[in-house]
């Protein structure tokens, strides 16, 4: 089973719209939305939830006022100013470090595990979707990404699906690391801007550290031909497979508003032709071969 992860160095490159478009072209696949901090693939997929589970991660201090002597030790030790002068814990400010719990002389502070969000197994018109929603201002997004990917693999194996297409988070932080580890290959959606090129280079450097094959495509390439040429030159210099270029077209936004993929909204558009060519290049690329992935990993 192969896993293709769609990532970008920055937000707003069209990563999720492309993931949805690939889903309409792929066969025998399962979808995974690993962008748990700002999940939006479900807006295009309109899933029917079949299974809903809580995600628990981290702890939060709770002061038992009936046992508290108001000695002030927890106030002095808390480096996040999460405890008020009337000895109430602010759930947003509390980082769950546990210092107040360990040093409370009367053991008057409980430390229960928190429910940080939810994860779902759903059905869509294109196939199964495993996705999640992290709570507001909650942490542990990397753990939730790992959980979503693990459940995706279990579900794909149970349904005998040959491929997982994962919509990864933007950037290079912990959620991205959790989304690309052990993936078969990555597709980086680049934006032809100065910041887009810079962030693309950062995420490709991150992937190289994990020895995961990378491929590049450019979205809205015709808005800045100079930066498009810079991305193509970078791809050639670093010997990274270049998949193709997608022109700017408002059809992406119009399809998004309707909750559809571009192939459902306007299958005859120029962007549909470009995305089809890119998808053909992906599925025939040596990077998508598992043995080639192993060879890349040990080089």
C-alpha cells in the first residue's frame, strides 16, 4: 500500500483543492486529512460520519478548593500565569507541565487527561475519509496527525485499498513531520512567489532529512513567470521530479464555494487538463514505487 502526502511550505497554495481533485481521479484509494489544526478537506468531500472518537492528549491542572490551603506555592511556580489569585486554573493558559501538581504540599491539585479533539471515519462520494478536528487552542496536533494516519492505514488494509492520499498541513513544524514520516512519496505544491519559493525549499529540506522522495508541481504558475522559472531551475538543480504547472483559474474558488472538485464543477477547464497530466505523472513516477522508496531511503 502506497501513501502519497500532499504538502506545501506555506498555506494558501491550493493543496487541499488539489488533493480533492486527485481523489476524483484516483482508483481504489482512501483519503486522509492530516491538517488537523485547520481541517477543510471535509468541506469539499461532504463526508457522512460513520465513526466518531474522542482524542485525548495532555493534562490540565484542577485545584480542589476543599483541600487547598492557599499557600501560594503553585502561584509562585507556575511560569505560564495560569493560576489566578483566587486559585482557579485558566484552561487556556495551563500548559499541563505538572509542576504545581508535584509541589503542592497537600496534594490538592488533580491532573486529569484532557479531551483535545475528535477524529472520524467517514464515507464520501470518492471513498473512505479519515479526518479529525483539534479543539480550539489545544496542543498535541502532532499526536493527532499520527493517530489519523495510523487509523487510515488500518482502514485501508481492511478495505484492501491500494493507496492513501493524505492532505498534509502547511509549514515545517511538528504536524508536518508527523504527516510525512514513512510516507511513500510527497508532492509539494509550490506557489510562484518569493515567500512561496523560500518555504518550498524549507519543506523539501525537511523531507530530505527523512529520506522521503519528493515531487514538485506549481499552482498559479502564470501569475509570476520569473518565480516559476526559479522553481523549475531549483527542481532541475536538485534532481527533483517536476510534475507540471497549473494555470491560475477562478474555477478553483468557484468549485470550492459549491463544495465540489474542479472536475465536478468544470471538467473541460484548462486546470482540469493540467491536473490530469500531473496525476498521470505522479502514478507513473518511480518515486511511487515502494522498492524505489526503500532505495532512496538507504542512499
